[in-house]
């Protein structure tokens, strides 16, 4: 009977043929993920190496999910990891040289040209080797990095302001995030029912007038005036975190954190397939800590969308709590509903009647050919006071100006969109009658 311990399944010795190379490449892969924006540190890389050693590798699928279990902590990180994995491990020659001992069946398919175009820019930049000074010699400088001192010229900052969040690289996202953190929201003040003393005015404060008369002995009646107290209304944000809105919702969370730090009575809700109140998490002074808490407590990130169901839950459980005193509501969604707008029109009508002003922010509005054709968009559009895009830093600044400027009346500027909605409904009605 042999008392020797059975050989362990997994990686060979680090000094053996292939083991050390695999460890090195897992380390390089972790660095690439960190450069792409994932929170990968030395401890995570060590855990990944140990996980591969324990789980073993028999095919590409096992290797993928072993690293996925270690490096991916949130749903919004899945896309970046998936693209980085297939790009980093796609070269068959590298795999043959580094994994030929323990991965005889490991094969990677090289993506075609169309797939390369769909690769996230953050992944492409993270996997690109750093340029040395010699490589940059003799090359013309990048136009986006040229900045002139003369007036009436534009620089990389101007390009960043107009750039779509979806097309930004990791460096551009970091710079845009820093710019969003410094934004301040102009405070729109509205009159309340309470009054405060005033030197002049049209209203006489009877109590203070009688008190002043008694102090003077009744010889004279000095009139005391009052006027209404001014206070900015509450701000409520309902942000869609579905898969089609993930990049925009992350940037808007930075914006809402800046707004929450700048003023009081700000409430933020995230919804995908369910509604989550993240107001208390965004009150943390550290934006990284606040977003980490949000990511840990939101389970439906980058999933589907049930707009009607989530608005019903908000109107039923939260409307009376946060929509008091004429709140301004920001509805941030693309209007693409998994339930095809079921019950959405009724909930939007109730929400519109419960707030002072309802502003719809839709990133799809950046396209010139956008038309209200989907059922979700057609259900939301008749019940909003303002319809704006939110896809760049410029659009966020315009939103801040719109919130700070009081509207003259409800649905101001919506005549064009309502007319477009009527045209679409007429076209669809004619199509149904023809069929």
C-alpha cells in the first residue's frame, strides 16, 4: 500500500515548464483588468492564482469561469472582463508556449474585424503596451491633446465635453468623472407658506405691528411688514440601471453625489427589475465609498427593465414621503421596457400630478433620427414637462441650468414632441387599417 499523498490537481511547480509562465500571465491579465477600470489589486491576483491551482484547468470554459469568480464582483464588471479575457488570451502562439503542459486542449478564437470594432475602448487601451519615448519620436502629436492659448480655439477639454459617455476610454471616463464631481447645481428657490420679517412689502405683519405699538405707548402705529420665505424644492432622481443604461447611470451617480453634497433634500432611486433607494449611501462624503455601497446593495445592475412596475412601487411606498412641497423629479431612462409599457401610462400620470416638474432624461435623444415609436416612450412622453438628452458633460451642464431655472408653465417646450407623437400614432393607425 502506498502511503504517499496523491498528486494535487492544478498547476505544476512554478519553476517547472509552463507553471511560472501561467502565473506571470495571470498577473499580467490582472494588471490589464486594473487598467480597464476593475478594482484588481495584488491580493486579488494571488487569489486568482490559488483558485486556478485548486480548480485545475481542462478546457477554456473552466479557466474563464475560475478567473471570473475572482476578478468580477459586480454585474457591471462582466462586460469588461469578458472582452478583456477574449482579447488577452486570443493568441494561439502565446497559449502554445505558455500553457502547452497543462492546457493541451486550450484554444482561443481570433475575433474577426467586426468583433474587434465592438471591443470596449477601455479594454483595448488596457491591453495596448505602453509607448516608449523612442516610439513617440518622429510622430505627429495627437490632435485631441493639442491645446492652444489663443482665444476662440478648442482643446481636448472641449472634445471631452461633447463626447458621448459610451465612447469614452478609461482615461476619458476618469477625467469626465472628475469634472462631474466639481459641478454645482444652481438652487431654484420657490415661495413657501411661511413668512419672515421684511423692511418693505405688501403684507402687514399684524402681530409685530401690535407689539411695536405697545412699545411706543400707543402714540403711533409703526407698520411692520412680512414676506414669504424662499426655499428650493426637493429633488428626486429615478435612474434606470439596465444593461442599455449602465454607462450613463454610473456617470449620473457621480452627478447625483455631487448634487447631494451641495444641497439638502435630494433623494435618489435606482431601478431595473426592482426599485432601490440609495439616498443614504450617496450622503457619504467620499464618492468612492458611496458608490461602493451602492454597488453592494443593488442586485439588478445591468439587467432588464420593468419601468411600470418600479414606478408603481415608488408611487405607492415613496411618493408621499419624498414628493412633498413641490418636488422636482428627474426620470433617467431610455424608455425601453421589458414589459412593453404595461401600466406605465397610469403610473406616469400619477407621478406627474404629484410633483412640481417632471424632467425626462433620455440618452437616445442624442440621435438625430430619434422618434417616439416604442410603446414605453409613447407612454412616458405625454406626462413629462421637459425632454432632454443626457449623454455628455455638456448635457449635464444644460440639465443643471434647466433645474436652476424656474419653468413658466407645465410642459413648456413639449409641443414639438407631442406633435411628433401624434404623427407616429396616426401612421401606426393607418398601417393597422391597411393590414
